[in-house]
C-alpha cells in the first residue's frame, strides 16, 4: 500500500571558516527544510597562522576537537549517509 505522504530525511551541512565552524542539521520534508539544530564553535584558526600561512598545532587541535564534537552530535542524529 502506497501513501502520498512526503518522505522525510535529515541532512547536515558544515561550514569551516577561519574563525568558527558551523553545523546545521535539517529535516527535508517534500521541498522544504526545517532546521532541527544549529551548532557554532569558535576555533580561531586564523590566529594560529605563522608568517608562511601554516597552522600551528594548537589551531589544528582546536579545529579537530570541533569536528570531533560535530561527529558525536551527528552520531546521535537520524543521518544514515555521509558525503564529504
């Protein structure tokens, strides 16, 4: 038996900036998006640049810590497929 109800799925988008990382999780309902959660973390990557534009270890660690936190939050969501 088929239903005419729209298929719902969750998607996430991550924006990696030089000052902060953002993640938005949204539910797709038909052609609409409904935001489920928003996460913002200040990482200050640009403050860790040296004279040759290389990131220092502390800046890289801040970025990695944030991505790990995003991954933990995504594990608890209804997302089934990940694309990078």
